[in-house]
C-alpha cells in the first residue's frame, strides 16, 4: 500500500529531519564547490610554474566519479539506510577537507588533487541518498515541494560557492603578491574555514531520522 492510499502524513520529527537534511545538503554543496573552485585556480598557478596544466583535467575529475560510482552509490542508498549513507558522506567530507588543508600546508599539489577527486567521489555517493530520502521523510503528497526546495537550495549553494571561491582566492592571491609560492597561502585559510564549517553539516546528519533500508542483500 502506498503512503498516499494509507493517508501518510509526516510528523513534526520528520519535518525537522527534512529541514535538517536541506541545510546539510546545502552546506555540503557549498563546501564542495568552494573547495573545488579554490583548488582549480591554485592548480592553474602552481601547475603553470611546474610546466603542466591542471584546469583541463579538473572538469574530468569532477565528472568521472558520477559516471563510475553512480550505480554503486544508488545501490548503497537502497541497501543501507539513506540517513546512514548521508552521515558517512558527511564524515568523508570532513576528512577530505582536512586532507586538502594538510596538502596545502605541505605545498603538495598531487595530494591536493587527490583530495579534489575525493570531494567529487563524496558528492557522487551523497547525491542518491539525499534525493531518495525525500519521500521517506515527507511522503508522496509533499514530494514535489521537497524536491523543489532541495534543487533550489543545492543550485544556489553551488553558484554562490563558485563565485565566492573565485573572488576570495583572487583577492588574497593579489594581496600576497601574485607569486606561485604565495598561491598556497592564499588558498590555505579559506580551506581551513571550510574544513571547520563541514563539522556542523556532520552534526546535522544526526538530526535526520534513520529511515529503514529498502533493499535486500
């Protein structure tokens, strides 16, 4: 029996979980895009000084995880509770942003690019869970509203993250003298702030009700 025919109506607890999920996925998208669009110009500056281009590979590194891991990411969102998948993704984002920050302290571009790729992998696993959990939290009768809010906030977070990241890096890079060595310093502080801001997104995942797994072994 569908939730429509059974008269399903989300409880206050489920609505709180839904809005917590919206805030979490918005911050997750903002953190991802801002980190990526700080690393792209950083890689361009540092890579140019080392004699190779990073920008051309960056687009592939963002897209490839969604192609390679989409089937298994969708399977995981059915095999396990979507809330648990989102919680695991939030933990992964904290670790990856910490990894990237450490690579900037070490001024190690390959390590930073590994973190860049890992952020895209994290997004690939987070996306099916955050989309699929809508119906389990608010039911079919509110599904259109939930999907619209989710898409709107995610797109705003992506756009704002890209714009803010570019402006912050450019202004700091110019302020510090515009040399490749100073590019690391220009990128480090914003990445440390993002790593710190990823912790509240992790805490929000605990507020989301744990929905049952939908698939079998």
